[in-house]
C-alpha cells in the first residue's frame, strides 16, 4: 500500500515544483565558504598523500557519567520511577566507541562500513540496555550523484532520520543508537527531495551479532519541499507492519525485543520556518494521524487502531543582544486510549523516535497519551559555551490509558497501571544543561534534571510512597 500512495505523492511534488521553479531553486553567495574539516584523521591523511582523497577514515569516542535517583532499575523488585524505596538509585558510567571506513572511487559510488562498541560500568540494571560489544553499526553501498542526476540509491545497514526525529530517528543519546537494514531511493531536484525507503529495525544483542527483525517491516515515502519560500515543508506516509512472530525475535541478553503484531499507517506533515524569515521569530509544527490495527499483547487480538498527535512551537531570539538569548513556548499532544473494553486502540504509536530531545532530558515520557507544555530558554554567553534551561509540565491525555515510558512501553508494575480516577497531572521537570565546544572535535556537556511528581503518580503509588527524581550527568564527545 505504501508505494501505491508514494507514486501519487511523488507526482504531486513534481507538479508543485513545476508550478514554482523560481522558489524551488536557491542560489549561494558569490564568495565560497572556507573548506570544512573532513575530520582529524582524514585531514592528516590527506596532508600526507593525495591518495587518501577518496577515503573516509575516522571515528568517535563518547564517555558519560550518569547518576539517577528514584528511577526504574531493570531486574530489581519494586524499583520503579518515583517510588520512594532504597533500591531505585543508579550511578553508572557509559562508554561508546565507533570507527568507520568509507571509499568513494567515483562521485556516484560509495562503500561504507562502521563498527560500534558500547559498554556500561557499575550499572545496576539487569540486563543493561546500554551494552553491545564489538558489533556492526553501519555497512552500506551508495550509488548515484545527486549533483549530476536526480536519483540516488543507498542499500544496507544504515541510519534513518527525518524531520526533527519525532517519528524516525537514530536515538543518538542512547548508548545503542537505532539502525535499520534498509533500502532507500532518493529523488532530488532543487529544494525538492523525495525519499522512498523500506527495511527492518536491527535488534541489539550483546552476546551475538546484531540481527534485523525480519518480522517488523518499516516503509515510507518522505517529501521535503521548498514550495513555500519562508519555510521547509514536509509530508510523509509511513507503514509499520509487524507479524505475530516478532516477539520471538529476542534473546535473554536483550532487554527489549520485537514489537507486538500491528499494521499501523501514519500520514502527516511538518512545517518549520527558515532562519531570519520573520525577524526574531521562528516556528515549527507537525501533525500526524494513524489508522490500522494493533495487538496489545503477544498473540492478542488485533484491535482497530485510530490515533493522532500534534506538535507546535514558537520561538523568539534576541539576535542583537549579547549571547543571543532565546525563549521557546512549545506544546505536544498524543492521543491515549479512552477504553480498554472496546475493540479500538487509540494510543499513538511513536514508531522509531529520538525522544530524548523533546520531552525532558530525564527520559520519562514518549509521544503517547500526553499533553505537554514546555517553556525553554537558552543563551550563548561565549562563543564556545552555551546554557539551556527548560521547564516541562505533563498531563496524561486520558487516565483510562497507561503512563508510557520513553521507549514506548506502558508502566504496569510497582503500582502503575490504568487508574481512571487518578488526577491527570503527571508532574513537571526542570532541566539545566551547559555545553562547551572545546574544539571542533571535542565537546563537553554537563546537565542536571529534577522531576516534581504530580497527582497521577501520587494517586497511582500512594502519596507516602512517592519521591521526586534527580538526574546528574557529565559527558565528553571526541570525534576524529
């Protein structure tokens, strides 16, 4: 179904381009920018010999310390989010190393391979979701030169990221970034870009080679257009088709395995203003609707699926002030299920997002069964140093549904469940983050978050059994 509709969207996009060729093409300034660094290792190799020009060699090292209080500790009885017990604190150290090699013998051909090792030390979670030793991260072939011909094919193990990654992203904060075994065909002409893709999400396994879940197919068409000269305009149609065997694609070393059976179709649009189009103001918005069927449990009955989600943001930047201070007001909504006794499933399926960027850095929420209001601020007092301070307030869209975790799974244990008589206010979160760009290759960051529990948590766990949560982290990222 996805590719039948894809051809219609492609035809529409081409018609729009033909209708407005002047706004679809963008010209650059006459003075060319200084050549960007290709990375420390690439720059050094190319200085030694021109024979390295077509090679891409490099890597990345990331180290992060995390301390969490009153959080879920996998494998520990009673240790759930916001429960005031002695065994739900966790202090650990994460390490992730990646190294890659690419070769581009011609402008229209690239072969690329990248390995990844991810480790966790002193982590009380059992099993830890942040461990995957010495495995293949990416391995793909690319054919096509979009500067000479409008089609490009990329096939193999690769990242998929679209829009601001609310539905399709790499989940880069995680020690185990998301990857797909997929094929992607791209058409690009001017500012019009159309991607067709299809593939399987790869499941991490620390004891075996990471394999794709062949029972979980994710396909789509994603159109990006400059039809409106003041903004980026995107439209998409996505299909996730999971059969009943998906839940068996799991080993004892993997905390989360295959999804339950479903056929979920998502149609949506996203708009974001281009820089400096409205003076100090900027905006972005996105809306997505879903239909299909959804099984709540392995082997369960497939319920009729109908769901909706929306996002809106307005920002204001004092561009002439010292540090260019910025404030943001944002609202996010995702539908929840209004009844467990009917034949319908109304909880929005968050698909494959990068949720850490949006719903609080403490990672308690996903884009499911929620209302959220965020007041954000940031400033860059020095060229290489920035500070952000965000306030988030959360409500459940429907208390007849669950309070969902950042990975999309419902909270069911330790007192959580469906509590229709509980207050809908889940709580609020404050995040303070400082970032230093030490060099173009070295980045350091430190952050603190505090979550104030609300009525829903207190009503679910009991007021005397709840506690606010704290989160402290420090991270360095070195790319070479």
